[in-house]
């Protein structure tokens, strides 16, 4: 159990106007000894109708603060439209709700956020240019400055100095694991201050000399991110910053999942021991994640390992103390003891769920007919247009060309496909291509062939040097040694589809075993449910026109979390876009199935 140390309240190391200050390796809040006990909760991963419930669950965990990233691309997916701050994007409402529940707020505006979020939060319209991202390149800082002009005053108005709950703001994000442009870091800090930030500023980096050398700034609190070995991190931080308090800006008490891997979990005892080591001797912490939520739509990011893409699953449960659907886990109760929570648990142990059921999934339209039925502008050119050239962030692109193929057997080669392509010749499926399998056999008759290639973006890289990597058919398409030229490229902006586009798609002719299917779910009182598609292979699911996310039989994730606010009393329409093999049933389950578990603890050498 935590006990606050009896230390001096004389403050000299931070501006007097800020709520959080430090002296003698101790934090203070308005002059009183204080420990930040925070938890990660991202507004963009939780339905707005559930924000208050999830905030209360963090408060019941024993936390006094909520921290959130701000995802630039979530607010401004297109450069030609102003950033939005309404509805799901109403960051001011989210912050105000946290304050109403009696908690402080730490804001992490990036602009880069990592977070296993598409492109690390950076808009693809920016990273698609010839620009040095996360650097002092004026082409980058100019765009960030304009975004900060819109964002930062909104945060500044909610600072503690203005009577709001915001007590700290992060400078960039784990920059030391990316680069060492100190001029850019200083620019980022100054951009926050010049737009009104008066509360505590801090950086956050992994506990290694390399990362701290690249990511910290003199005169700015240096926080740490880690999953284990807090004692070693404390020693390193004390050597480098002997006067600063030990603050862990991210404690990875769980981990995220990639498609095709196992479901990562962390044992309760392991997580609790590390947490105890962090909060010992006055340490402050943010539990990452306290509640992970969901990568709704196509917002899930990806990693790269040895040049191979590792796309992140739709669930961001992260084995957090508060599960994806809000369930209070064993980790919640164990951490609550460590954090010294004394009051009763006010929230339910688990939100209500619909009873299990199975409903027919009816095949409505073929894949290519359904996609072609949705109006979209087509770009014509000698080579396939990339996602970036088409102004497309996520979804798919349908490319079509009409090469003449000599009689006999040939090699069709997609020299650089990002990330996965379904290939058709005269409407017949030829096979799937990806970076590991770029070649398909092609039989020619001497006639012209209608060659169609449907390219899917599986997730934009959110960490490391691959951030901003382009998507689509990035290299030439070859028939043997000859380049195929003359392409129509049509963007399929699935993330922007409404019920209108879905209606066009499902009304197209049925063909083959892929394409669009629908199911009708009748609900009395709306409650949470978990959708599964046994017999189906890979695709996307919409509920009443809302894109829930991606499913894939390779796992580990089996069910998609559907929160109650997405449902309505009466009939609900579930639309499925299946790319491999459409099954004939939709299951509603009352429990999640996130796949076979594997213990994982992130460590730094």
C-alpha cells in the first residue's frame, strides 16, 4: 500500500504557475507531496457513450490521473478539411469528464504517438510527401505547427492553471528510440509553450543511455517508459538527473497482439511486482494500458521486423486491468491493493452482455461486383497509383489493366506490393500475392486479358524507421520481363463508407464465395456482444453502418467486441466484407475470445 513521504514542500525546480512541481526528487501538487498514479485511456479507442464509465473504472482502480494520447490523423484524416473536434473527436469533452470524476489529466499530443495506432498518429497525407518526419525539416514542423494552432489552445484552456484538470503535457513521444534531432525536440517544446501550455512538461523514453541521449532535453523532466526492471531504470535516471523524481510515463503491464501470432498476456504476479518497484520510494507511474479499448475501423497500426510487416489486431485489450469490454480483471484487484485504493468499487464487475445466439449470414453480392458498385473517382496512368497518390489512408485500391498475354504459361510478378493483393484475370481469381509471395502463374491465349488487382492496406507502421511507409502497388507489375502499363486505379475508402455505400455494395450481383453478406440481429435492450464468423476467412465487419474492424482466421483474435451503444432496440444490420471465404453464420457470444495466450514481458537490454 502506498504512503506519501513526508518531504519539504518548498518548490524551486518548475514554474510556480504549474500544478505539478518537484524538489528533492519528489513531486508536489500545489505544494503538497504527491505521486502521479495514472492510467492510459485513449478516447479514440472507446465509444464516447462509455467514456465516463471507463474513467470511473480507472478511478476505482486507485488512480488519480488519466493520460491520453491525441491522434492527429483521427482528427484530420484529410489535409483539405479542418481538424474535427466534435463527437468521438471531442477531446475537450473527454478531458472535462475526467475532471468531473475528480481525476487529473496528462495529455500527450505528439504529434507522433506510436500507440499501435495507424502511422503512429501522423496523417498519411503528410508522410506521403518527401518530408523528413519527426525532424526540424520546415515541411514537417510547418504542418505540425498548423495542427498545434488548432489543438493546443484547446488543451491550454483546460489546464489546472485555468481551473481545469490538465496537469502535465508530454513533449513529443519516445523520440530517443527514433532520432537525435535536438533542434526538433526544442521546437516541439517551444511550440507547446508559445501556444499557452503552462503546466509541467516532460519527455518520455526507454531506460537506456541511447534512448535518453536522443530523447531528453535540459530543463525538461525526463520520464521513463518500461515493462520491467524498474530498479535499474531508477538508478540510471538518478545518475543522469539526480534532482528529478522517478516518473514512469508508461508501465507496460501487458502487451498488444499481431495477426498470426499468439495473444500476449502478462501474469498478475509479474505485473504487480514491477508496479511495486516503480511506486517504491515516491515513484510515479502511468499504467499502460489501464484500459486498452479497441482499434475500431482500420485504425490498427503495424510493426516491421526484418522487413516483414506485423499488422496489429483489432482488439487493444492489452491484458489491461480493465479489459476491452470494461470487465474488472484479477490484475485490476491486485493492482488496486498496490495502489492503496481505500474506497469501494462503484462500478459493475462486468458490463451486461447479450445472450449467445447464432443468426444466418446471407451472401448478398460478389466481391468485385460489390466493390465496383460503390461510386469512386478513378485515376488513369501508366503505372498503378499508390494509396498516397490517391489520397487514401486505409482500405483498398482496385487496379485494372488490359495487357495482351501470349499463348502459354507465364509469370505474373508484383515486384513491390504493400501489403496483400488478390489477383483476377477476366474475373477469375488467380491467387493472392504479398511481399513473401509476389509471383503467380498466368496462362495466356494470345488475347487481351482484363487484369484486376485488389490491394489491401493491412495497417500503417507505427514504430521505428518504417513510419510513413507508402502503401499499394509500389513497383512495376511484370508479365515475365515485360512491364504492364496503362492502369485504372480506384480507391476503396472503406473507413469512410456509410450506410449509403454499403447499400450500393450489397445490392450488386452475387458471384463466387467471397464478397458481401448481411445478418439481421434482433435486440431487446442493447448490451455488449462479441461477434464471431465461423467458416469465414478474412475481412471487415460493419454494425449498423459503423466499421467495427478487421477479422482474420489466422488469429489470435476470434471475436470482435461490439459495445452496446452501436446497437439499437429492434433489428440491427451486420454487414460483412469477406475476402477469402464467406461462411453462412454470425455468432453473438457473451465472452471475448482473443486467442491462445503467451506470456510476454517487454525488456530492455
